[in-house]
C-alpha cells in the first residue's frame, strides 16, 4: 500500500474527529459552559480511547492488559469503585491469566464477542468471578481462557470471542489492594509480526467506527435519560448485558437537574443481601465526575445506615452538614448510575427533590 494511502487514512481519521464536533451543538445537549467544555474534553478522550483500543493494544496473539477507562478516560457511566482492565483475545487461541488475589472486594472476568466498532453489541461468551475461583493459600490463582472445556478455573470463550474485560471493584480504595494480573497466549510465536499497511489501516477503520458509534450510542442514552429528570429508572437488563454489562449487576440510570438551593434525596428502604451497591454522580456525557477530588459516589461500605436499615443519600450542588452527601461538583444537571451487585432481591431506590432548608 502506497504512502499516499497512509496519508489518506490519516485524513479520514481526522475527518471523523471533525464530524464528531457536531455532537456539541445538538438540541438535546446542554449549552452551559461547563457541559460544553466537558463535551469537548470528552471527544478528545474518546479519540485517545479509540487509538488505544484498536491501534496500540489490538494484537490477540500478544495480548496486553490495559485500562480502557480510568481517571482521564471515562465512558458509559464508568464506575468510580472499579479498576477496569481489558485485553484483545481471539477465540481460536488459548490463554493463561495469572494473578494474586489482593484484598479488593470483588473481581469479575468476562469474555465477549462483538464490539461498539462493529454492531454496538458486546455479547458475553464466558464469565467467572472471584467468588468462583480456586485460589491457593498465598492468594495466587490461574484462569485458562479457552473455547474448549478446561479443568480448574476456566473462563469460556467461543471461536468469535474477541475481548476480555475485568472489573475489580473496591469497597474502600484507601485500604484495599487490587489483584495483580498478567495474561499470555499459550504456545505464542516468538515475536509479533512486523506491522503491515493492511493491519494498521484495518485498525484505523475500527478506531473510526468505535469513535463514531460510541459517541452516538451514549449520546442517545443521555438524551433518553435527560427526558426523565430527577428520576432513577431501572434499565432493561437484557439490553445492559448485550452492550457489555456485568451479569451480576442490576443497573439503573437517571438524571438530575437542581437549582443551587435544591437537594436530591435518594432513599433505599433497606439493603438486601448483596455483594455491594453503589450510586454515582456523572456529567451529561455519562462520565463519572472527578472522584479524585470530590465525593461523587457512595457504596455499601462508605454509606451510613439508619437504625431502621434504610439509607438516605443526598445529592447537592452546595455543601451540606449531613451524612451520605454527594456533590454535583458545580453541575446544575447531569446523569446518575445506581448498581446492585450480586443480589436476587433488589430494592428500587426512591427519588425526590426538596429545598435545602428541609434537609437542614
């Protein structure tokens, strides 16, 4: 493939980035300064994500565990309690995942086929979590990823599997230690093949498709959520699983729209037996707010429980002297995500908006 073909592919990539800017001007997108500034940053973050997912870490013969979402790449209501790790895989190969358990509360491992770059789907082809693992006395474990049945810790694939996603979930980031994990293909070649023009252009095609589709998908979610202000809605769980959700999680999404003197009150009447739960505050673009500097999420461990077993969470633009307060970090509107993890008896949260004086 000629040099000018490489230049043309780069031009196409840049055109894809340019076209995405129109998202900022859509009628359903907030036009306040903060939302627009975060929207511009979001577009840049998705460009980085697209290049990492499909250009840098896209060799299933030599997989690398990397973080697809973290403090500066956020998408789809990324969970502040999670460390996300991802690797590109191929269901025709076998892989060994090794690690040391650490003290983090919960880990899930899922293989899937499909992607946002192809069909907006990530269909699970295998699942195992930390409660199902055989782990030795020193905390070490090994998982075999294979389309063929394996003894011991086996994470199934099928021949179309193309992605491994790991969710490590904290109850308390300040004291828990995440698992230390590595992956390798069994019987690997000695070294990767030299990069070809066909491979790099195909990867750029996938990166461009991912960029367009991901921005479009979550824009549609935000639009739907914004049409139901100050509510937390139970989402179609089959849909959530089809786009890559954890099968152990029940998902709710919502929207807040608050004046400076208003408070959203979210109540859980009781807490069922569960691995954990959490509620987080996100911006319009479904990015978790900056949990490094603001308290924007709460979970089973960090919440104060009332004597009757209920939990009341306050979401406020202004500081409050009360328990279980989450800040909107300067946002007058944005999105919310609530999760039950590992329960068969979810309690639906109730939501109301009150004047700040009623809380005080």
